[in-house]
C-alpha cells in the first residue's frame, strides 16, 4: 500500500490544485500542529450568574500567571463544573494541566476581557474628589448650599496640618467597590474619599459618623451595601472581628434592601463569594459578618458594631435604633456609622434632628470634626418646577435617575394634589412643614456687624470680643480706690453709668439652659445694637449632655461660655447673685422675664431694687422677633460670635399666624433656643418702654 502524500508533497507535485476547496481545508486542519496562543477564550453562552463570575475570576487569575490560552475554554468549563459540584478529584486533574504549563512569554499580548465584555474604568479617588469639590464650589456643577459647604470643607481641610489625606486608603475602598461591579459617580467617590482618606495623627480614620441625605433612586442603597461588605471583609477594611449591620424600620426592609443588594454584589465578585458563606440572613467570613437587623431596639443591646448602616433613617419613628447603633461602637478603634436617607415625613423624627446637626457642622456653628455630612436638597426659594435645580437633590440625575421619570411625577403631582407631598419628599428632600420656617442664617450671624464690629476684631476669639465689649459697655472701667478720690472725682464716677441696656431672662430647671441677654441699644439712631450673654447649666448634667446630645457643653464650660451651677438642677439663687453683680457692672434699665419658673427669682431681684417686667409669650413676641430678625439681616445686632448664642439662633423655627404675626415654635425647635429667646425678651422689654419726646414743648399747655 502506497503512503498518503502530505499537503507539502501535493503542492510540490502539482496535485494540490486538483483538490476541492473543502478537501483542501480538511487536509490542512488534519495536519495543523496543536498550538497555544496566550489570551482569554471566548465566553460561552448560557452561563449562570455564579458561573459567569467564576469564569471571570479564573480568567483573571490565569492571565496574571500567564498560563491561559485562547483554546482553554473547555478546560475552564470543567474547572467551573467541578467547583460547583465539589468534585475535588476532577478539579485537581484540571489544575494539574495548568500547573505543568510553561508561562507564555511577556511579549505576547493578552486579551484579558472578552470583546463582548467592556472594561470598567476605576476612578482615581483623590483626583476625582478634589475635581468634584472644585467644580461644585466654582459653580461648574449645580449643587445645593450644603453640598457646596461640604466641598469647601474638603478643600479647606487639605490645608490643615493636624490631619492628613491618605490617597492610598481612599483608593483602596474605591478599587474594592468598583470590583463589586458598581460604576461609581463623582459624588459617591467624594463620599468614599472623605470617609476613608482623612486620617488622624494616630493613623486612625477621622470620620466616625456620616449623614448622607439624597433623593430616592440615586444609588444610596447599593453604596451602603458595598460599604458594609468592605468594612466586614478582612481584605477590605482589614479590621479583625469586624461586624457590619444594617437596620431599617423592619427586618423585612433591612433584608430586602441593603442586605439583598449586598448579596447581589457578593455574587459579582468571586473573591468574596469563595471567601464567604451566604446564609438566609447573613454573610459570614471566618471572623466577621454582615447581618440585617430588626428594628426592635430593646433586643439589640450588646452589639459590638464596627460598621452600621441606618438605611432610610427618615422612616424611623424614633431615635431608639439610632441610639443603639451609636452607643454600640465604644469598643472599636475606628467604627463608622452611616445614615443614608431620604427626607422623612415630618420634622419631629430623628432624621431631621441629625440633618440639623449636619447643617450646623457644615456652617461651623457646632464642632464636629468626626462628623461627615452631605446634604443634597433644594435650597430655600428653589421652585420644584424649575428643572435646573433638580440635580441639587438628585446628584445621579441623568445617569441613575432619568429626567423623564421626574417630569412624569411632577405632572402627576400637579394633577393629583394628594401626591404632591410624597413627590416633594422623595424627589427633592423637602421636609413636611406647612407652617414652620427657618429664622436667621448663620451666614448673617458670622458677618461683620453681627460677629464683630471692626475688621481688627475678626482675628479675636468670641470670648475676647465679648470681654472687650463688656469692658467698654460697663460703667466700672477699672478698680479704683474710692478713699483716694475727692468729691469732684466721686461725682464724675457716680455719673458714669455706661450705656443703657435691657435684660431678658429665660430660665430652665433641668433639661434646658438658663440664659440672660443684655441688649444695648445704639447711641446713634443708625448704629449697631450689641448683646451680651450669660448661660447657666447644672454641673452634674454637663458631662451627660456632652455624651448623649453630642453638643460640646464641657468645652463651653471650660472656655467660660457656660457657668456651671452646683447640683443636678439649676441653682436660681446662684443666678440671682450673678444678675445682681451684673446690675452693679452695667446700667440695666429693666429686666424682662418669662413667668415660668421665675416667680421666686424675680421676686428676690425686685426686692433688691431691680426693675422687672413680665413678658407675655407666643404671638405677643412678634414685634420683638421681627425687629431682631431685621437687625440681624441688616448686620446691626452684634452677638460677638458667641458660640452658644449662634447655636441657639440657628435652632429657632418660627410659626406664622393668619394675621402675619409669628412666634417661636419651642416644641419643634431643632435644639436648644434659650439664648435666642432671652434676646427676644430683652428686645420686647426695650419695645415696651414708654416713648420719651425730646421736644421741650411736647407737654406744654396751650390755650385756644
């Protein structure tokens, strides 16, 4: 039998051209040597999500070792099937084939991702955060007032020397979350860069609490789920025995929102899928877990929380769950509690209280160096009908939130009035408040004329400004030995009574502050009014208030802004002694007071010779409120930047009556307002004085 000729022999003999095209292709395929080309094999169709995730994982791992060939598709499928079935024998055989293979040379190009699978660009955390902050503050990106303040805070913090920005730490969390399959938007990168980039000198994270207010469907639940996985994963935050929890108003809501999103992200990343076990209501690592919790706060004591996510805080009916989360982090070195929410149904909820604190931290009224806040909402005066302002509450507008969807909801709200409240709440973070309005702006309180009088005083601390003003306004300029003065000097000294002032007293027994305001009308008609303050608080309550209310009462006491009275309740006798001492120092013409709690104290002051006046509350204070407001807006009421006074003024909410008058809404105030109430009482005391005419003929009898 003759030997069959090869392809090369047929070409040399001329017999190759006589073969059909199909025969030529068959002969070439039969004689083609088995060759390997470095790269990714085509992704098979019909893979399940888990199989697809495993396919990507093994491709990336083998490409990194440079042992993957484009013809290894069947081998990869066998590995995936063996892994799914737990067939260790078959898995070992497949892996052995790859281990015996020599790595492909470096000069060969790989195709790490199949052509049908587009690559994901991971943003640079530090650069993206800085560019976002610069564009927001410059107005290139439309944002609300408080987002601008958050961005300005970030840029200002870059100049500080007591904290550092760790670009590597910020990039680590961004890389981790991007590998989970999330395409991070600039505002989300800005949040992550702040939370994980800023470090204290000890190397620990600066921020321990974060409040993010953003409208619905902007990607907040997916972001919080990714954060929960990162904080629990030993390859993420790296904290030993880290426990992450999410909680909503019900266990079902916790499991169906944040936890469900975390489970989907887990399936997208084989590293996490292989390193964890998924239970019905938990994802566990060997020494860590992520678990959704029920809203039953009474049964949650004893938690040791490294990361806690309070999902949709605006739906929480009270602060009990929030208190459990924040109090369960005391045993951790660098815990993080994140509240990501949409506006709540009313202003009486914990979400609005935290929102107000976030606003005051951003404005600089309250200290909060460990408190991160991003408040995305419409500004005062913005119309929901103006599409250009929608992005203020919806930073993902046009990407995750289609503009057409909001247009449809706007049309529905216009046609069906009963849906308008929900539309404004969920789409624009408008809190329900048909009769309440904010009073004064912290920007006005920090301006010249309200915080200081002359440019040179801007560099002084509030305490130094107030001390200088007290010395100037007092009739006691310095200590003088009266025995060495002659009769003429004594007469001149007794005539120096200083500027006339009016007092306002607002007392509290236990929970509130007791406040005294001394209001000095200007000597010239168009001059600046000045106001000095005294605040009292029971000594035994200061530490507890600082801890529970997260307001710096201890720092205010140490700086002299709060006077501590002995005991657990306010000592009115102590206050009476100080008020009488102030009477000897200042020319107090009359002291106004609210009759609540003041009967005995005011009676003692009146017996000591002080002129007092009872001031009615409610809408009767409307003239004083409006006059005070006008003076602040015109920058003609100087409070000298007193931190407690500014805090109290910033907490005031007004209720408007049908006659156009207004009153202070104490029950619904953001926080303590005693200093502002005392100043209003002082103003009302001034307005209650009889008008004295300077015309010498005003009361002259005329005969007709």
